[in-house]
């Protein structure tokens, strides 16, 4: 066996270079950097590895001899195109528990550690891009969206700032968020991943877990610095991944229509002096996965009488054991990363999402539903089922007509 492989490590093995984390501290020098790289194992103060689920692909590349195991990334010119400035929430204990707000600018905050040889890697990246969607071209053709040359181009592209955020879980703060004891959280994470990370139960001094899950992506329409200004109109969509609809256009649900409608309205908000934000979370199939989701589709379609609102969620629970595994308590962390305190227009029917946002201290002025004109015929069952299950309350949601939403001043 390779003598450098440590199957289970203990507190006694902590080196003199170990960096204690003070999560939620207002100053980076007091907080300290997250070190999750495996090039220098003695320096690690996190469980898991950078890259989330992609760390497995890296391991396979190393096993094939195609990737050097001691590689250190050259971060020259990789700095954010737009700097997300520190927000009060960054130094508020408990406000952000599932990402590292300092993770985009490690050269800015932790240059001393880098010079001392610590292999610290960013967990957030910021860049610029353009989106091209057929729905945007359609909105332009139907005069719902103007070509202004700044936010919306003549070839129907929409200018955005893109922010990728890898998950960084501070276990003690996360346990507090869920109202459970930290040892219980660690034990469940260890057991339900088949013992994937022994350090969850053997190293209570390691406070951070880099979980093997996908990242979150935020798309900003307009000036990112305006997100933290409650006086600037903010249109927001918090969207949970649905590969079948979002990417391939399946019409059994409203996911892609809701996503593209929110992108359109976010661009329109930027055009009138506000700012738009769409946050895309990797929670496929209500965080149950596509295999489970497709089995549920089959079960619903094959039942006597066909698909129905009455049994829509029941079949999910029969297959998966739960109707929805998303637990939106972690969702607002990205909003707090941007310093958001007020949302003028929230594109969401979900009471779960609204309750999580409002419960985290963010004011929501208007909640907007998906206009009826954009609901696919085969997705009517989904809307009826969500209404029957109390997923949303119609009295709390406005904007069921395209012209009404576009023509209204929702910022008051």
C-alpha cells in the first residue's frame, strides 16, 4: 500500500500548518482560508475535495496516468471579471453556511498563505457571457422585449454576468440551520453516503465538508453591485434543475417556460434601470435524481385513469419515500452572498422557496406566477397538483397574464 495514503485520520495528526477556521468572522484574516486540496495532506482543514462530483473524474484521470496528481493550478488572469464586494452577511454568523463567500478572491484575501505554499483553490468564479435562447427571439418578435444594444443585442442575445459557486458546507452552522446536533448531522452524512467520508465522524476538528454534488450558477442581468441596493428594483428567479425540460424541452412540466420567462423579465428589469438575477441550483428531480423522476413519470402515466393531479405527488412518494427532497433552507445562501435584502419581483409559485427566503430576513414585495399563456398542455396536471397540494397560494401570487406583468410597475 502507498505509505502516503491515510484511510482514517485523527485529531492527533494535525500539523503545525493546520489553519483553524473561524466561520462567520468579519475579517478574512480572522476567518482563514478553506484548504481542501490533497497535494499537501497535512495542510488540509476540510473534508472531501475541491470540484464536488468532478473530483471523481479527476481521480479516474489520475488512475489512467492522464492527470498529474501533484498538479497545482496556474491562476494567472483567472480573477473575477466583476468583483463581488464583501457584504454584511459575510460576517454574520449563520447567514451563509453552504458556500464560501471568500472563495472568489483568494489572491486578494489570502496572499500570505499562498506565499507560504498553501495550495488554496477558488470555489467561486465570475465571468461575462451572452445567452441566446429561442424564447428571447420570440419575445423580441412579439414586442415584449426591446433590442437596446446593451442588455439585449440585435442577434437576440442577452448580456449577463455568470457566477459559479461550488458547495462549501460549514457543518456546525448547517446543523444549527436545520435545528439538529452537529454530531447527528455528521453521522447521517457518513452513514447515508456508505461511509464515503470517515473524517465526518473521526475528525470533529474539521469544520468544513466539500460535498460531491454539483455547483450553483447565478446569472446577473445588469450591474451586480445593484443586487445589494434595496432601492434598485430586483427581479429574481431561484430555479431548481430540470434537465429534461430546461435543456431538451420536455413539455411534461413548466420548468423551461418558467426559466426562460424569468430570463426575459430579468433582462427587461435591467433595461428599465433595475437588476435581474436567475440562480440555477443542481437539484434534479426535486433532488431525487433523473432515474427516480423518470420512474415516477412511468408510474403516473400507467396508473388507471392516466396521469392526474390527485396522485401526482403520491406516486413520487411511493417510489422515492418522499414527495420532495430539496429542503430549501440552504437556497437563500447565494442571495446573502450578493447582499440581497429586498426582492421586488420573485418569479416563483413555491411557498417552500418563499418561506425560506422570507425566513432568512429578505423582504419580498411581489410574487409572480408563470403566465397561463406559457403553460404547456401536458403540464396542466402539474399546476393542478401543486395547487391541490398547497404548493402555492393563488392569493399571494400575481401576474397570470403576459401583458399584465409586462405593463405593470411592480417595483412599488
